[in-house]
């Protein structure tokens, strides 16, 4: 089995850009990063599913598996698309609610997290 090198490069670029955007402190960039990451993984699943072929079910044809497309990769990608769209809708609703409460899109550092970090700095790691 040989994979298409161009598609693998596209997957690498999409995943790298998605991870970079997810690590940003702005909710809209995080949303775009999740969408890019999901699309990159979907393309990877389709690429690893094998080459294009005939449909898996053809009436009146031979039932030999050679030359048939793998329906599992296609089903996984369809499921992943639905999950990604649901996640995008949730993040959009979360961003809207956060913007209405704070009038900013930046994610600030939680004061409780800072207290925990200061407390952990004072602990002795040898204990």
C-alpha cells in the first residue's frame, strides 16, 4: 500500500496549524484550531483507508474484495465530521456566553490556578 505524499503533507500542515491555534489564548482561534485539527485527522483516516476503488456494494458484480473501497474509513470520517460540528457549535455557544459576561474574547489566567502554582513552588520536591 502506498500513500499519497501530497495528502500526507496537507495532513501535517493542517494538524500543525490546528495545534498552534488551539494553544492561543483567544476563543475564536481555538475554535479554528479544533476545526483544522479535525479536518487534518479526517484526511489522514481517508488516506490510510487505502486507494480509491469501486463502491463496496455493487449489485450483479463479483464479491471479491480486490478493488473495493474500504467503507470503514468513510464511516469513521462521517462520524468525525458530525462530532466536530457538534464541538464547534458548543464552543461557539461557550464563546458567545463568555463574551456577553466579560466583553472580551481572551481567556485569562484563573486566580485560583495562580494560587495553586505559588503553593506548589513552595513545596519540597524531595518529599
